[in-house]
């Protein structure tokens, strides 16, 4: 991120059920969040994640597989 700001991260099922959310201030630069399958109610398949700031929003798909 070019500058530090409040960020909301959300993970949802395809039908919109909220599985995980986190809101906090992230500093400028590279940031990472590590999620474990247990934090996502052991969901598998396609999930949607979104990153929201005061200025923008980005949503993408991710696929969770069983091992």
C-alpha cells in the first residue's frame, strides 16, 4: 500500500455468508495475512475475499482444497 490506512479484509462463501473478517490499520508497504482452514469453518471450494479501504475495494476468488 502506498500509505498506511484502515483496511477491512473479508472472506465469504459464493452465496455471501461471511466466514472471516478483520479490520485494522496496516502500515505502508507490503503486508500479509495468514489464514488457516480452521478459521474458515473448514470450508472447501471457491470462496471470495475482499480488501476494502476508504478509497478502494478489491475482490477476488480463491479455491480451498482438502489435502
